[in-house]
């Protein structure tokens, strides 16, 4: 009904013209002394015909609105928008449609350019990461030739450089959707142990105790992206724990828990730690935090359909929980 009254409002000038013509018609009959019975009949016929045409116009207009409301401007509609637009009934509608087609073509062209630029950037980052790993590997070998405190410190910093290079590539690939996912059942224990081996040197260097008793759980996930989450959580645990321990465990609800005895997270920072670029109090104190690591964890968890949450108390450590119990898709 709201659409009908809106259509009547749009046709207000035509309706006003109809009323004026009826008034003129009746006035002329009265001036010439013609009986008003002769005027009421054609007026009634005119009103009936006008209502019929108004109803027909409304139905056509409503059909156009329904057709337009079904158009969804997703990735593919801009290329064939001329095929989905309703037929123009007037010159002004035709001009508006021409303008819309021009805009859609410009948007499609800009989108193609943007996609090409993004692919070029992704290729550049991929090549850069692979190229930078060659000198990193050489420097690792050179530092291993002599075990000195200075070389150990340099090796630790070199490990961080390699970690940041991998993070840059992961950051780019997170925007690719689900194209690179390999979803299947994986042994959670193997994924966790690989991450532990990668960060074993960091735990030894910081003299932190790592507690992990193993698990027999299998999870439906993507190994690469789940490894990214675990490695980043371990990286943060090492970074913000000066003494004590880091514990990894899997409970009976298939929740992966990474808990440390570090500096913890303030209550006001907890709701925002997964935001892009947010460093919080710890980041401002540390001066080296980028605010990207936990953002990548959250994005990767969302991509996999896993939940991730955190519990923490300032000065008493943090507990990150990755829920691996459910997955929104089914393996084929």
C-alpha cells in the first residue's frame, strides 16, 4: 500500500490536471445551461477509466521496482547490467539507464585494475619473501659456526626478521578468500609440535618452561593457517613472558589453549586486541608491537571457521582459546 500511495504522489500533477479538466468540463456545462445529469455520466466514465489506467501504471511501476530490488551489485553484475535492467518506458528513464551503464562499466574497469594491482602486489610479496629467505639462511649458517652470546642474540633477531617476512606474506594472502584452503582432517598433535620446534630456540633463550603433554585429537582445518595461529600465539607468549612458563593443552571440548605467566593484558585492552593495528598498553610499553599478529590470528580463525578468544589479568598472564570443535563447511 505504501508503494501505491507513493506512485499516486508521483502522478500528482496528472491527477491534478484530471481534476482541473473535470472542473472546467462541469463549469462549461453549467454556463450553457445543460442539465448536470448529462455531465455526471461522462465524468464518472472518465474517473473509472482514469482509475483503471492508474492501476495499470502502478502494476507496471511495481514490477519495475521488484525487478530492481532483485539486482544485487556483486562481483559479476557490473559486466551485464544492461541485461538485468527493466525496459525503459520514457526518454528520461532511458537516459538514466545509459548513465548507469556508463558508471557500471567504469566501476568494472576500475575493479579489474584493482584486482590486477593486487595480484601484482601479492606476486611481489611472494617473490620478496622467497628471495629474502636465501640471505637469512646464509646468515643462520654463519652464526651457527661459532656459539657465542653475541651470535645467539643475532640468531634470535634473525629469527624475528624471518617471522616478520612470513607475516607479510600471510597478511596479503588472507585477502584471497578460501582459494588456498586445503580442508581435511589433521593430527592436532603434529601441528602443535611443529610450531613448538620452530620456537624451541626462543624458549631456551628466554629460559621459559614449555608445558605440553600431547593430544590425540584430529581436527578439520587447514594445516598452514592453523599453524599460523599457533605460531603467533607462541610468539606473543615468548615476547611478553619474562619468566615462568607457557602451557599448551587441548581440553575435552576440542579447545586449544595457550596460557602464559606473562605480563597479561589490561581489561580495557581486551575487547580490542584483535583489531588491526591496535597495540594497547603492552604495545606502547614494548615499542616493538605492530598490532598485526593477533589481527592475523583472528582473520585466519574466521577464515577457518574457528573461534578465538582471550582471558587475561594484568600482571598474571594470558590465556588464548582456539575453538576447534566445529567447522561451517563439510568435507567432500
